[in-house]
């Protein structure tokens, strides 16, 4: 009875996405109400779900349509699995989604066709939530494509020339990645004849790691690498994320690349393919290598940018490198650090992008060399930006510090000392360019007059403050969070085929 | 584009009706023969596109056609979700096959629980949606005024 | 086996078109090739030799069917590919209105 709320994660935003075009022909303002109501409902559901799991249950499995698995036959139904890992990422997704929706109420004032924005955003939320709770491989792909297509449309939402160009290039690259994922799914199905993730894990364990298996893994990894902007498939991100409207950039950078890329990949790698550092060290070394390249490339390129949002986009590439590094190292602390960084970066980068949108909307430009002295005119935005940068750069006691600390601890635990050195070094580089942005955008004066601007409207500031407070709280309360939320989530990943036992039993 | 010659209009009037009927047949028999909602919806959309091209209702009625198809698309999607949620109420499972609808013998036309109704909803949605895509791509000067 | 290799070849050719051609519409066509090749591969994965199409025509029929699951999945994937192609073409049309060209070498206002 209690797992009945799982389909609501998908049904509620999907219903809103169908309803919004219908009602917006009569009452255009209703779109804002529907959008924010859905954001609040999803946030409430995910908080309830996480608390439900933290207080005892290991997971909630829901078989759609009532098609429970019959012992002896392969499972026929589509499963929705809400375990500790999904609960964590669902909560982060819905927090950032709620804040982005709250922010959009005033930010969309200089766009036309508000209801189109809300429809697309509802679709992207439905896709993300569906991907996170899906226990079926093809269901994951369908929800991934739903949210990806909505994101392509949202990136090009402003329909300026550069935004359309960025949207088109993002779309071609992203869809080739999607086709690669479908190809990998086809190869896996050809071997195992089942799509349920738990059953697939068991069948693949029975078949063993043939060359065809590795080819399928490689193709899937290629597809997910495009979705998460892993170097060398990152070229779409610096064009796409700045071109999107600010709440969409916040959602894409903070949530989408992590869920569609890192979560989907790690769910498959750890729980279905049952790879671990002990059994496939080459694969994990490859992940570490790619993570390091992303950190270095993203960090160095971020330092050279003049455009506010483009710098933040390169920073996203760098931080995804940290998450990949943590997953690739594979020890318990490293995986905990990677998951903590998913949460911390989601909150902090979302906050930074929302701040950049406020600056762009109020001051009229994104060029760092032309802004000056905004701290006096936009104090709330400026100080929340400072706190967000501190969290992202890894300054204690914010959340970002603990996530990078755990990753470095994991690296030392696995005796990869030079990896730890590079991670710490580029944490310093992150601090450097974020300080540069904060200084140039808000605190520096050139000439005598600050750039004319007013403080951002109330709902926008409120959304940013929510994210600031959560970043600070996540850092201060890291001890109970790690013990209660992050460590069980990491254990779900590291348990490998224990996922199958959890879903199918026995 | 002011529509086409009278020969085309006569043939299009016949063909659009037949296409519509055939699309409806494929949608309704979705639980017995291949096809179902998607394929039938594409045929319905083809009928609508044929009618729109042949009769050249471009300048005057494109806007209302677009609004019309948008409404139907939303209704189709909501109908599908409503059917899925009906599973909640009757059988305590999302998307359960509510056996009170369309109860009948196997392999008859009226059978199969909510599956024919779901096919109809999908057929409406896909048909309206593809027609809206055609309008948006082909007549975007008139449609993208919002 | 030959059919699978043909699908992979088609996929590689689509990738070649996406990477090398300069016209936006040709890039969209190349992507469509990739999409259809992957769908075809998936549908072929369900083949069983000497089997029938998976349509139940009477209740007492011997059930010697090809695998129906890939066919249902490919139906969904075809629709996804359709909507993706439609969105790409709409974006291409809007780009043409702004840039007055379909040549991707000219559409390079974003740098870095």
C-alpha cells in the first residue's frame, strides 16, 4: 500500500504538462500557479519519500499495472524502484526544480509565451523523476529522451540567433548519444532477453563478460558520456548552458547532466553489470582518467572566460570530473564523496546560475569586464553568490568542502596519491576563478559609478536564499547526513547485485 | 498557397475520408491486430494534412486549426493519464487493466479492459500532435504569432 | 548476421554524414539514418528462425512467435525519433530565418 505514491512522481508533472497548454488559452497566469504548485508537490513527495526510507525501509518497489513477478518466470512487469540512492537524487532534483520554478515567476517577464516554458519544464521534471525511479532499462531510455528533448527546446527558448545555434548543436550531439544508448540497450537485450534491471543483472552475471558485453558497455558509456559532458564529448555544454534561460541553466547544470549521465551510468555499471574495482580495474582506471581530464580541462578553460555564464558552464564540466573521479576510485569514501558532490554541486551551481540570471536581467549584460560595483545595488544576490562560490570551491564549513574532502580521502585510501594532489590543486583553481567572477561581477569598481541595477524581485531572491540555506545546512549537518543518507546510498551502489535481491527477492 | 485544382479537391475529399476511417479502424483494433494508437494516429494526421493541403485553408484558418489541434492533443494526453489513474481507483495499481471496461470474450472487438480506450486516447493525441507539427513547420508565419 | 552488419554499416554511414556534411538539413538526414539503423537493429534482435508473426488469431494456436518485445520497444523508439527529427527541423528553420544560410561553417557566432 505504501509504495503507491511512486507513480505520482511521474504522473503529477506529466498531467501538468498536458493541462498547461489547455488552460493557458483562457487564463494565461494560471501557468505560473500550476508550475509552482507542481514544484511544491514534487518537493513534498520527495522529502516524504526520503524520510520514509531513512526511518527503516530499505526500498520501495512498485510493479506498474500489478504485474508482479511470478516465481519461475522472468519478470513481465515494469518496475519502479525507489531505493536509498534514488531517494537522494530525487530530493536534490526536486529541490533545484522547485527553486528554478519559483525563480521563473518573475524571470520570465521578459520572455513571451510563458506557458510554453512551463509545459517544457514540467516535461523535463517528469523525465528526470521517471528516470530516477525506473527499474527497467528501456523505461530509463524513454524518460531520458523525454527530458532531453524538452531540454533541447528549453535551451533554444529565447530564439535569439546564438541560442538557436547552441540548441541545434546540443541537439545533434545529444541525440547521437541517445542513439548510442539505444544501440547499447539493443545489444544487452540481444544477450539477456530481459529489460528489468534486476533480472538483467542476474542474467548478465550468468552469461559472463564476453567481448560483446564489453562492446555494449562501451557503447552505453559513450552515450552517457555525451549526456554528462565528459571530455572529449563536452563541446555542447559551453554553448548550450549559457544560452538557456537562467532557471533552465540552473536545472541543466545542477541536475540534468548528473542524473542523465552520472546516475544512469552508475546505476548500470554498479548494479547491473556488477563491475567493481576488484573485478574490472582497467574500467575504473579509465573512469579516473576521464575524470581527471575533465577536471583539468574544465578548470583551465573556465579561467579564460569573460562571459559569466560560460565560465560557470566550464566549471560544471570540471565538477562532473570530480564526481567521475570519485566513482572511478571506487572505495567507500570516494563514492560517498561523489554522491555528496552531486548534491552539493547541484545546490551551489543552481544558486550561481540563478544569480547570474538575476545579474543579466537587472544589469543587462553578462560580460564580466563591463560589470562593476553591483554589491551595493544587489546585495542579496551578491552575498548569496559569495556563499555559493565558497561552497563550490570547497571552503569549510560548506557542503562542497566535505564532498571534495571525502573524494580526496578515498583517493588516499586507494593509494592514488597523485590523483589526490591533482584534486586538491584544482580545488584551488576552482576557488581562483570563482573568486574572479565574484570580484569582477559584484565587488570591483571601475570608474566611479556602479552599473545601474536594482535588486532582483522577491521571488527570485527567495529561490536563491533557499539554495544558500540548504548549502550551508548540508555542510554543517554533514555528520548525520553522511551516516543516514549518503552512506546507505553509496552502499546501494557498492552492493552490486544486492540490488537484484532487493527488487526480486531471493 | 490557395489550395489546389478542383480535381485534387475532389479526390482529396474522398481520400481524406477513407484515410480517417482506416486510421480509426487501426486504432480501434489495436488489441487484435498490429498498429494501435501510434500507427492509427499517424494515419489520422495524414488525413488532416491532406485536407489542409488540398483545400488550402492557409491564411484564414491556420490559426484556429492550430488551436484546435492543440486542444485535442492536451485532451488526448489527459485522457490517457486519466485511464492510468483509473487503475488506481479500481484495482489499487497504477495502470492496471480495469476489467470492468470493455468486458467481453477474447479476440472480439469489445474486449481487453482499458486497452482500446488507451489506444483511442493515444490515437487522438498522436493525430492532433502530428497535425500541429505539420502546421508549425509548414505555416509558421501564421502560427508563431504568440 | 549479415543483417546486423548491414545495420551497423548504416549507422556508421549516418555518423559520417553528421560529422562531415555542411548543410544543416543533411545533418538532420544523417541523424535520421542513425536513428533508423538503430531501430532496425533492435527489431532484428528479436528474430527467431522458422517462427510466425506475433499475432494471436485463435485461442488454441501453437505459439511459435518471434520475440514481440523488441517490436513494441522499436515502436516507441520510432516515435521518439520522429519527434526529435521534427524538433531539429524546426530549429533548422528558425536558424535559417536568423542566419539566412544553412551552411554550418557560417553559423559560428559562439566561440571558445
